[in-house]
């Protein structure tokens, strides 16, 4: 039943670029949860490890890797935007 896992990963994979785009455009962490993003990353890493351990090398493994990269980009943007927000607060206080 690899097809259902593929569909799930494809659907999740479509949502992450939208999240990254919104992070870039808004330059804000509003509506983001670093704990949620880290939990998703841990989930993708676990999925990748599970595929490798079980020697299930297929296009599904590629989707896990692509999704992991995109979510990791979103995590980086979270920290970049956090830094921007803190700098903006400091400027207002001065």
C-alpha cells in the first residue's frame, strides 16, 4: 500500500512550500510553532530511517527527503524571523 503513503507525503509536501512562502513574505513568526515544526522534522527523519532500515528504497523515500528539506527551510526561516522581530522591538524601545 505504498500508494497511500505516497499520496499522504505528496499532500503534506504541497503545503510546506506555501508555509515557506508565507514565512518569507510576512517576515514574521506569527502563527508558527517551533515545537510543531521540530516534531514534523523528527517525524520525517523517523520515516527516512524506517525506510532505510527496512531497505524500502523507492520514490516515497525521495518524498520524505524533499519534505524534510522544505520543513527544515521553514525552521531556519522561523529563527531568522524571530531575530528580525527582536531587532524591531529593540529599535522601537530606543
